[in-house]
C-alpha cells in the first residue's frame, strides 16, 4: 500500500510541475512569429526596404523576409517572420539591398540582434551622410553657377563626381538646380573624404581641395563646405 501511495504522489508532483521545468519548449511556441521594425535614427519614420534572416548559433537558418513592398505588401519598415523551426535564442540579421528602383539604400547597416520566438526587435538605422558644397565668388559672395566637384575617401580615387544643376546619373546634383550649390548623393560609408573643385566657369581659378569628416547622420544632418573662387587676373 505504501508503495502505491508513493507512486501516486510522484505522479501528482509531475502534473503540478511548471511547464518551463517539465521539458523542452513545445513546437508551437518555438514557431511563434517574430516582428521586426526598422526606423530612421533620430526620427519615427520607417527605414524601408531592409531584409532580415533568422538563424540559431551553429544550426543554420530559420527563416527570412524583406520589407520590399512586393506581392501586394506595403514597404512600411515592418517585417514579420515565422521561424521554420526551433529558434531560441534567435539571431536577427539585417541586410540593406538596393531599393526597388535599383538606387542604393539610404541607410547604414545595424548590428544583429537576439530575440526569442514571439519577440519584437527594432533596428534604428543611421542615414548615410552626404556633402553639400556651395560655390561663391570670393570678392562679391555671390553664387558661382555651373561648377563641378569630385569626392572620395581620403587617399583614394574619387568615387563621386557631381556638377551644379546636373540632374542626370547616379552622381547627380540632388537639389537639381543650377544655383551654385551641389548636394551629393548619400555616401556609401562615413569617414574622411577629400573634396576637390574639378571644374569652374570661365574666368575663375579652381579652389584648393579640402578634407571633410562625413559622419553617420540623423535626419537632416550633413557635412557642408564653401568654395570661394577667385577670378583670373
């Protein structure tokens, strides 16, 4: 009788044991969807068109998804991925492909994050920096229209060239106006850049090259410089 009583008590204790101590996480819990947001750092605007992969350390992939606006979806900075198997802890890795129009992403990549099934993570992406160069007459201070610049990481061949008012090509003047101001596209990476005055209208001397520190940008931030052109005598 005593033996049967002990066995019954053991069964009752197992039934009362918390689920977390009783065994592995059920399959349905391991497959709970993970919600991923991407925002512009410094604002609440969505950082659109990012892609993500789910992995488990040493065990390979558990799923992937993109905020690409395709197949009837809306690119809104949000992606929901349901892991294809047990994913605890789950490593969420971001990638930043070109946009649907084949132009480059506006953002800098963020480090991977770790979450659990059913969790939510938010990536806060810096905008890539850009450079604004204003060209003026050294004596009058008035804008000098139609000049060009070249720019690139310090010590490297120029990877960017843009002319005032040129609205065509990947290195177009982003403000699209012939106004003595050149706004570059967003740079591929932050760092020290050399900026040269590569062309000036007739009657002017080229300004000397300068180095600028282009850092990761929050919304509306950029690096700027003014070239003051002297007239030929």
